[in-house]
C-alpha cells in the first residue's frame, strides 16, 4: 500500500475567492493518505473554502491519513467545507482519525459544513475514523456537522466513534449535528458510538440546534450506535429551540436504535430516545434502544420511544411531560409489553407511600407527579391509578 507524504498546506481566502485544497491529491486506489496539516484563514465573503484531508474519492482499500484541518473565519457570507478524508468513500475504504476545527465566532451569515470522513456519501463497506469535530459559530450563521458522512451512508458502511462539540457564540444561529450521516442511513449501515455536545453561549439570544445520534433518516436494516447527546445553555436567551434525538428523525423498515443517553439544557427542550416518527415494515419491526433521558431544567417534552427506557429527573427539573410512558412500542407498531422507569432519587423521597401521595390526575385524566411547587411530571395517556412502585426509582 503506497503511503503519501505528510504535508502542510496553508491558505488565505479573501472576498469573492473560491479555494479548494486536497491533502493527498492523486492518492491511488488502495493507497494510504499522509498525516496532513491544512490551515486556512478566511478574511471575508462572499467566498468559499473546501478542504479535503485526502482525495476526492477513497476507493478499494484506500485509507485516509490522520489529518488536522483548521479554518479561522471572519466577515460575511462565507462558506466553509472541511472533509476529514474524502467527498465519497466506497469499497473497503477507511477514514483516518481526523481533527476538524472552525473558529467562526466573529463571522456573520457564515455557513459551516464539517464531515469527519466523507462530505457526500459512504458506500460499500466503507468505515469512518474516530474523529474530533469542533466549531464556534457567529451571529446569524448556520452549521451542519456530521461525524462520518455529510449526506448518505449506505450498503454496509460503518460510522466511527466521533466527538462533535459546537458552541453558538453569536446572538442568533442554527446548528444541525449528526453522529454519523446528516441526511440518511440506508441498507445495512451501522452508526458509531458518538458524543454530540451543543452549547448556547452567554450572548446567544435566539436560534437553536438539532442533535441526531445517528442520522436524519434510518431505514432498511440500519443500526444506530450507543450515543451521548448533551445540550447546555450558558445564558438566558429570549427564545431557543433544542431537540435531542437518540437515533434519527424518522426510523422506518427494520431500523434499530442504539442505547443512548440524552441530557437536556436548563431550558425547555425536546428529547426523543429513538426517533420523532416511525414507519415500520411490519408491526414491531423497528426496535428502540434502552435509553436514558434527562431533560435537565426547564419545561421539557420527552419521548422515550420503543423499548424500556429510564427517565431521570433532578431537583429544579421544571414542568416536564413524558408523552409515551410505557407506550413507545405502540408508536412503532408493536404490541409487546414495555416497562419504562422514572428515577426520582435526587428528590430524597421517603418511599413509595410518600410519592404516591404526590400523584394525581389533571383535567384530562393524565397522571401528574407534583414533586415541588415548581417541579411536575405529566404522563400523557397514563392515569394515576395505573402507576405502581416498580415504575420508580426513589
């Protein structure tokens, strides 16, 4: 296997410029990319930068190098694309363990697209590397971040175990993050075990983020990884929307979710252990993971999804709603029994008798757990009389 040299590439991008650089141009099929360093300064827009750690296509048994791609961005209307290895990976290509970073806190109307392995697609038996992706975003900017593919994973493609951490530093902005494929996973694609972290900084006033543990859509026989999703809000924004989805926005066919951990911010978040919606091939063909969901503070909307999930509540948790307690299997077309559990250990309750006295029904007949004057948990579709001691960890 031919190994390419370790290169250092430094470029500057000005207004109305388009710059494209490859770390290993001419990398042959079955070749091995070098461990390259690619550094860019984007001074103003409209402009476009594309960095690809190795070559446009990795085919056969090609292997990407362990590359460092860094861009510092300022000005307006800039477009920055960093691909850790290639634009397309196929065959048995293997991505390197890459580090991608964009500093765009001083930019406005910036567009940032970072893919740990391939920008467009991973097919065949392509395998992603274990990548680290970080960014700081400025005002009125948009960022799309994927641990492996910026669009599609198909066939037997497999995602790496990636870490993605994005800070929204500007007044407003929106971010989309996925641990594996930003748009879709089809065939027998497998997600890695990823960690996604989104932070709304002190100065953020509006905007938000969507965190997907695996992909936008999972279908066929795809499998999600065991992912960790964390959201943090450092300030007190006027409005912000954060959704944490353990696997995909939609799961269809025979897709299977991973065992995910979701931890929300101190604002009102939306948490989905597996997916927002389900379209099973037949009843029960979609399997959810055993997920752990903690909304943090604020008034959260929570769905565990199929399978037995654990809902954790800490003091000052706010007025939360669990929308599918013991009902997640039904959403995926399954009649299998389900046993979700609510963890209330942080409240220091004396036992089941003490907790039972805090549970009543609202005007619609939904069970409501009144933990404090400010902390409640509403269980949609569940009556107080349906609950028992084994539904809780006290």
